[in-house]
C-alpha cells in the first residue's frame, strides 16, 4: 500500500512538472526536488531500518519489497552515507538469491553497477548469479573484469582458472596461472594445475618446470620439482645433474639426496646410489629405513659385505619392526643363491640356515617384506644345515657349539651359526 502511494505521488509530481508552463520550469523543478527530498527524509530512514530488520529475520520477500522502494526513491542519492549504495544493492541481490531468483538478482546488480561500476563485491555477486543461471560466458567475462580491477586477488584468479579449465580454454588458463605464480611462487596447487593445463593444451609440461628452474636456479624448490618431473618421465640421466647442482647449493637437502639415489639406481649406477644414500644417512643417522636402502643398493651390486654391514646397522637402529632382521635374511639368501654349488656344500647349507633363521626372527616381529622362510623350510633336508651335518662336524666345532663358513665365496660372512638344542 505504501509503495502504491509513493508511486502515485511521484506520478502526480511528474504530471505537475509536465503541466507547468515553460517559463516557470526552473521554479517548479526546484519545488519538486524539495518535496521529493522531504519525502526521502521521512521515508528513507524508516525503509533502511525495516530492510535491515527483515534481512536479519530472513524474511526475503519483505526484504525485496523494501529494497525495491528504497531504490525507487534513490535513497542512496539523497544520503549515501546513511543509505550506502553498495549495501543496498548487495543485500537486495542476496535476498533474491535466497529466493532462488537469480535472474532478478542479476537485474538488481546490473542496476547497482550502473552507479558503482568499479565495485568488486557487486561484480563478484553478479558473477555468482551468472554461475547459478548457467551463463558461463558472462561469468567468465565478469571474472576477467575482476582480475583487471583486483590484480592481486588470488581467489579471483583461481576462480577464473577453474572456469577456463571447465571450458577447455587451456591457453587462457595457462596465462592466468602464470599470473598467480608471479604473486605466489610456491603455490603448489597452481604449479600442478599449470602442468596439467600444458598437458591438456598439447604442450610438454616439463617446459613449465624447466623454464621456472632455469629462470630461478637458486630456488631449490623449483629445482626439486623439475627433477621430480624428469624422473616421472623416466629421464633419469637429465635429472642427475640437476640434483647434483641442488646438493652443491644445499648439502643438507634430504629430498635431493633421496632423489639422486633413486635416479642413479634407475640408471644402474648402483655404487653411486649407495653413496648418495650414505650421505643421506649422515644427515639422518637414526633412520633405519635409509640403512636398508643402502643395504639394498649394495646387494643389487653384489657387494654382500657392505650389504650385510648396513643390514646390521638397520637392526641396531630398529629392533622392534623386524625390518632389519628381514634385510639380513635377504642378504644371506641372495648371497647363498649367488654362490651355491651343486651339490650343496656345508658352507652353502650354513648360509641358507642363517637366512632362514633371520627370516623367521623377522616374521615373529611383524616383518612383511621379502621372505623365503616357507620355501626354505619345505626344502630344509636338501638345503639347510641341520642335525645331520652337525653330527659330521669336527670335535673342536662341537665343543664351541658354533660353526662358521670357511670358503672364500663366503668370506663376507663374519657370523657363526649356533648349534641348536638337540644337535649332538
């Protein structure tokens, strides 16, 4: 009812203006403005108060009705401090959004942006209304405007990047992601998205990481990312000099040493892989997993003496998980498999028995790695040193209740096999 009266009043005022002779137009216009200002002075404060109340109470229908009257009266032009235009159009639009009327929200926001074309919040809200209406092109255009208006707002650029990706505009996405990375070089999400955008656009994502590292050779993070990408592409030979340079710059980089060990191992430079792991162990000498990695590198290089040494180190560092014990079993087993004779010698049987014993000890502690305990047990009469072999041992050996390997093939084995109960 109030709104109807207001419209009638305004219409009457327009008729009065149109009927006044031209010679008195200035005087009549001034009088009309005075009457309109008088009306605003009474109505605008009340309307702003009512709008706030309805908004707080989430009465969206009444909120819309009040803001419609506020904008019809142009309360913001009467007193922009008391009736801020951004607040009016933002809350007016939100009320329509809450009612699911995004086309009406769009209309309100476009009206508001006529008065406040540089208002970031209203333009974000407009982009949202386009999103809800499925108007992706208009949404993209608004975010492109927002990037120009707020060039350091990473949230806006991230949203635009997502839109470009959804619309398969990968070249545009690459451009915006590079802008993000200029603001935040360590943004891992943007780095990952950039690589995927390059790949989707048909370009090699390695180019992204190579250029970034070459442009910033002192940035260790960029170098590690580049090395990661090279190894993922099986370009280990190219990754090695990059990692060497990173280690030269930062000899304490555990990640660089680990990657170098993996890369050199991949190209069968097992000796260097072991040395890289050893340097890593110097940085973190309490990590039994590194000791096992070193042991494995030497084991693959058939250096059983060093492999056994580092397996012993792993046992000394971790006697709970059984991993070190399992590693010793593995070293003994592969050594036996390499040197065993046909038929088996006593030394062959002795080393096989050591391997079996360590596998069993490890499994009792929860070890779940490589184990040949089942197979060795199934073939123990043919393979393992046992009671029958002990019966044939020399008296001196029997008195000591232990026996050691004596052949040169097993000179790396310093451990003796202890006689078991029942061996006579």
